[in-house]
């Protein structure tokens, strides 16, 4: 259990930027799953619909950076996770459901 908790012990995004990106990507996927439960949900067709589904809600709650902190700002992290989700989720879905 201690080994699993090690990644979270004294966690700060600038100290573990890859882990931070993974957490942001997971948050975006989770929020997308929640949106997909709506009775009016339709599978996205366009790039903009996918972007809307996988956007990060309430971004201010994820903004950790202050002027004294190192590391990438949230906008950079979102750009990286955009590319990841496009490649791993959107492209995979479109390939399997032409």
C-alpha cells in the first residue's frame, strides 16, 4: 500500500509533471463519461463535439500554478492532454466506428 501511496505523498504538479498530465487526462475522461449518461447524449461526430465532450470542467479548480511555482501552466497541460485524448480516444473510436 505504501508503494501505491508514494505517488500522492506530498504531490505537487511541478515535481511530477507526467503524473499530473495523467491525472488531468483521467479527469477529462471521467467528466466525459458523466456527460455521456445524459438521456440526450449522442456520440460525437465532429472534432468540436469531441472537444466539448472531453473538455475539463471547472478549470480554475485545477489551476495550481502561482508565479513562484515551476512547471507548465494548465493551458500547456490541457494542450498535451488534448493531443493524447485525440490520438487514444477520438481516433480509436473513429477507426472502429467508421
